[in-house]
C-alpha cells in the first residue's frame, strides 16, 4: 500500500500475445506484468518478477468484465474489416463504372 513505483495507464502498457499479459519496462531490466485475468478480477497491481517493485495499473475494469478465454480477436478483426470493406466498395464502384462505360451501345 502506497509503495507503488509508478502509476501507468493500461494504454501505455504493451500486450504480450504469447504470455497473455500486459507489460511495462521495469528499471531493473525486466518488466512489470499483469494478466487479463488479474484485470478482470479488479486487480490493479503489476509486479516485476525479478525485483520487488510494483506499479499501479490505471484501467477501466468494465473493459475486462465480460472477457472470455476466446478473447481479443473480435476487437482486432472488427477494426481491419472495416477499412478493407470501405476500399472494396470504392473499387467495385469504379469497376462497374468502367464496365458500363465500355458497353454502352453505339
Ligand atoms: Zn524489476
């Protein structure tokens, strides 16, 4: 209590997809880590496994409340699909325009 090395917002931490943890560099050379499971359980203390330092993670527990083990992919794919379909529509429209211009009866 009151012994946090620092307070870090979750947005400033990096995500390790292999270990399924958020991490942040520790001055000792290792890194502070906190898992999604901890966040979901309203824990906000990330610890460095190599030294005794801890940081307080600033985040919104509601973001992790309905987290399942299948996780993550929803948010990621949603984002990329959106940009892709936008440009597809654009090029489809160009194609149709081009084709109809070619086949206009003389
Ligand atoms: Zn450390």
